[in-house]
């Protein structure tokens, strides 16, 4: 039954011509659908399937010429020569989702011209979307032009609404760069 996926925006436009906006929109929409599916008694397997169908349907409408690589679908070799490939994980944390926890996510990213150009991660159980291009609830940094290194950490664009009215905790420090050695400790693994 695919009726759950038919609430996808079917008209192109509406700001969704921007890849950053579309990535955030798709991740947020799949997240809402997953919350509703779980509320209706759906398990992780059903959530994976429903979210995958939602994302595949929406990408077919909004980016019909782009290839899609989904964790929940058979691989299509056409993606290997495609100029643009959407990479999606409709439900990262299937077990956690099925257990009723909030630490699961929806990932949507676009690889184009040899690099990652847009992406979003929805954390529906925490009512948050992290996205590139200022399209989500957080600003995600870009990889430095020279020198490589990991992308900058996501920083909330606005503080989440919480009871205490205080500031949210600072983001964690970025991971060490590849090939760097930790100072101190001196012990092995």
C-alpha cells in the first residue's frame, strides 16, 4: 500500500528548484511520514519502505533526470555515469526507530560534478533538520577550499525551544583530521 507517499508535493517549483531546499524538504517530509507511520503501529521495516517510496516518488517528480542511490533499493549502474546522483538513507537507525527512540535520522544528499553539493539530515524525533545552504534548522559549514579536512560542525541557527530558557550547549569539537595523532595518553588501543 503506497497511499502514505501520495502527500508528496507533485508540482515543481515552490522554492524546490534549489537543491539545498529540496534536500531539506525531502528529509523533513520523510521524517514526518516516519513519525506518522510509527504512530500508526508501523515497525522499522515498514518505516524503511514507506520513507524510501516517499523519497523516490518525490525525486522522480522534482529531479526526474537525476539518478538515485538508496540504501533500500537495488543499485542502478546508471548512477556510475550520471552527472547528478541523489544519495539517500530513508531511515538510518531502523532498530532505534522500531524501539520508539528518537536517535534515528533521514539522510538526503546530492553528488554532482564530482563533489557533494547539497545535503540534509532530518532528526524527526528531535524536531530538527540539519542542511546545507541554510535550508534547515542549522547551518552546515562547507569543506575548506584548500587543505581539505572535515566539514565544519553543524551549528543550530536558532536555539531549540526548551523549558529552561538557557542557551543550548556548544557543539562538540570537530573530529581529529585523518593521519593526526592524539596527544597524551600514550597507550594503545
